[in-house]
C-alpha cells in the first residue's frame, strides 16, 4: 500500500496577522485551517501527519488537530500516524553560533529539515495557515507515488487567486518550461490595487505582474532524499548569515538552487481549486465565509471529525 506524509509548517510567528493564526478557529465549528488540510490530505491517501511547531503550542495543536487525526482513516481504511517535531536550534551545526538576540526561526527550509527524523516516506509540505483545496491534495498524492529520489513536485496557483486587498504579500514567482520548474524567485511586496491590477512594489517602483503568473504557495512534494539537499543548502546559508538576526533560509530558494545545480527536477502541478489564507487579520472574515460555503455545498461534512 502507498505511504505518504503531510508535513505542516506551524512554527511561524504570524507577525503580520497579529496573533497565532495557525490555531485561529475560523471554520463554522471553530475549525482552524490546519484541520482542513489534514482532512483533505487523509482522504487523498496520506497516512501520516507531521506537525512542525514551537514547544509552547504543542498541547493546543494536539487538542485541535492531533486528536482529530487519530479519528480519521485513509480511503484504504488505514489509521493515520501523528508526529510532532519542534523547530528549534538543536540541529544547527557546531560551526555556527546563534546570535543571542535572534528570536525568529531560521525559515521554511530549516523548518522542514527539523522533521527529518520523523519522515521516511514521500511527503508534501504545506503552510499551516493556508487553504489549498481538495483537488490539490489528490493531485500531489498521485505525483508523489511516482517520484524518483532526484525529483520533486509542487502545486502552483495563479497569482490573482493568492493576493489580498489588505496589504502586500510575498510569493515565489515561478518560471516554467514543459511542465518543469526552471526557477523560483521571491517577490516580497506584491500588492493588489483597487482596479484589480497587481504589481511588485519591492523596488519602490511599480512593476506590473500578470494575474496568470504561477506562484509557489509552499505546497511542495519531495522524497526523503531531498533532506540531503536541504542540509547542504542550510549549512551554506548559515556560513553567509553571520550575525543577521533576521536572515531566513527559504524552501523556494533551496529548490531553485538545487535546480540550478542539476540536483533536482521539479514538476509543476496546477490545482482546480482556489487557494485562500490569512496573511492579515482583515482576511479572516473572507476565509470564514468561504469555509462556510464549502460546508454548505457538501465539500465538507457538517463537522470534520465526529
């Protein structure tokens, strides 16, 4: 039987949102977005869920998500394994000294690397505070089952479906050729304007962006062999980070670098579903309305887990 793990990055601080958005009960029954991700992944066939968290939210994650996972079964009737790992500095190599003033985690590449001991099967990686859609999990699960060790995959979304009217967002801008990712570059200040246009304001000047542009929403699929690439990239990052307490090691940067070095090829999948998430607290009401509609039209049962 096929085995695959869902790895959820939930250790971020959520500074722009103004609170712990990973555990915000935004669904009609107080569900957080992680619960929808778990539900969708399990019914697609994933039989393991790994939560990457901060130690202080362990009990909350266990109550809101872990207990729910234990009640779910895959379409084949398999129970779902649950694991919790901490994003901390225990796996920082000895050559690097973490600045005392640093409070932020080291970013998404480091987060996934922290889950290495808990993942021995093909896996996908998601953000805890994003909704990716039912179809996306089914699509990436099928792709994971055929990946070779030097291959990876990602689900891409149209830029127009990932921006918010409440502020700027950062997105991984993807260059694609023949269904394969060629490069991914982080655009840190993408803004949606009242007329529906989108521009990158990162340089201080307006750079127009097409709404059809495919972007990465940190929905990646890997084999366990990818952990070696992450470790190499993270160590290289630390050698240049120095005392910069805000420097972060991003997963899209790692993927782009490995593509450039010929160490990884990445297929790009596209989902029929709409992405939505909570970057800013003002996004919460829209997300709540969308989830209510999905329960109402039968996409989800009245309650995710009885």
